[in-house]
């Protein structure tokens, strides 16, 4: 049956594959960058990032020599910044061990920081046409449905079975004697999971392997994969105080021991509820105003999600006038103009606040109450991006 599946998938991929920019090359570095960007990020979001990146940093020597701030700026908005640090560390390792040429050996690919068996399999097969299996979320869904594989695919015994299935398929690919069969088969598996064998409402009637699919045959497509239910999302609330002093804005760079290290942000504080008083937060960060109060102007509300967190950030502008503006909130703030801010890499949420400042886009929220204990239990400004 493996041979039949492989032939069908290769035919289907030939007809239906999307024309994505990283599919027009077999350059391992370009494919590595695309694979890392595609982790946790949708294809349509990745395309412009990948194109900008490849123009600015076209090969490992360019990435290895780049300034961290420039690399972060190219990644700004993609989130999960550990990925980009791994990329640059990997490029430096390629310079040290492989004279700047991306290695083709399996063990050398696996040695790159942040590269696990899936990414290594993708690079080895797509760039070098090696018969290496892959297993990501899309492929897990296709394989569990094809053979109606019971059990939680995050468990080791189920995962081992799925890796074995993927291996059987990729090892059958060279026997088709088609050009770059391994490269195309793995991409076909991923593509089928993305376009046809979708999590909800899979298009089984037009699927090229529907007569070979056990879940479809027994009418239980929706049962697979048997992934456990996710924990309920956890809300988190932040108040952001955009302090302005003599035409400059207070910002700080997150340290490398924090989440999103190296990125910039406005002063902010995590609060216990959505109704915490922004005035109280401003007072906590900047002290009392001249008449015992601080005049805040609502700027915008940014909502975003990361892992299990649903994050709400309410942003307010605070004009400090002639008040002393250094060191408030325990941080050595940098005071920068809007053009200077534009050149820095920001966390995604704070980039949106910066965009709002620049465009004057209106926003408005009301506050009340005082910061709760949880204002400090996760630390000032310690928000995921
Ligand atoms: Fe997925 Fe349906 Fe195709 Fe089976 S028939 S592989 S469930 S799309």
C-alpha cells in the first residue's frame, strides 16, 4: 500500500502544490530558514518575512556576521524569538565547522541549535533529496487517519509508530524513479495535511488517497488524531503606560534572561484583572503627579494569544511635562523619538502600540480599582509576546 500512496501523493503534489518562494530553491540554508519560520506561524504570514530575510541575509556567512539587533528586527512580529537566536547560533556553527557551507550530513544537520528530527528530516529531504522521514502536526494528522492509528500521538509508543509509517513512505519514494522523489513526497505529505486533510472539515471526497484511508473507510475521520483536549485558555492583563517627555518616549530593552530578550517595550505592568486602574499603574511606575494625579489618554487595546495565554494590553499615553522622568519604576528608561523607536525591534504587541502612536489611531478604555497583588507576582513588563 505504501507504493500506491507514494505514487498518488507525488501525482497530486505535481498538480496541486502551492507555488511558495522557498519551493523554488533547493538551497539548504533557505529551506532551513523557511522551516524555522513556519514553526508556529502560518504560510501567508511567513512569505514576506522569508523574502525580506533572504534579501538581507542570503547565506550563513551573512547571518553569522549580522548584528543581533538587525536580526531581531527582521524577525519582529513572528514571535517565539528563541527560534531566531537558534538560527544565528546555527549560522555561526556552520562557519566554525563547515566553512560557511550548509552541511548535507544528517548528524551535522541535527547538531544545529534548535533543529530536531522533524526539521532535520525536512532539510535533508527537501534540500538534499535524502530518504529521511518527517513528522509534524500536518503529517501526524494524515498518517493517523490513513491507518486509523488509535492513541495520543504525543505519547512515545504512538509517535514511534507514526515515525515508522513516515519512514516506510519515504523509503518507497526513490523506487518511483521520479526526479527528487524524496523532496516532493515529504512536501506532499505536509501539503495534503495543510490543504486537504485539514483538522476540521477535511476534503475527503477530493483526497487523492481516500480509497486507501482507513479512517475515511470506517467513517471516523473526526476521531483522529486522538490528541488530548487542550487546557482552558488563561487570561492575562497588562496596562502599558506610554510616557512622553519633551517629545521623547520611555522604552527599555528586555534583558536576555527574560522572555523576548533583546526586544524593546514601553513601560508596562501585569495586573490581576481587566479593570485595574491605569492611573494607579501610572502612579506605581512614575509616582504622583503635581496635583496628586496623572492625566492619561487612552491609546488602544491590543489583544493577542500566545500558547495558552489570552493577553489583553491596555495602552495609555502619559504626558510627563516638566516632571523628572529618569529611573521610574526601577528601570533605566531610554528616551527616544518616534523615528528612533521605529528602527528598533519591538515585541509584537508593543509594535502595535507604537503604530497607533505614529498614526494617531484612536482607542479608548476605562479603568477602575487598583493594581492587585498579581501586579508584581510575574514581574514588571514580564509579558509574553
Ligand atoms: Fe485525510 Fe480524508 Fe484523505 Fe483520509 S481521505 S487522508 S481523512 S483527507
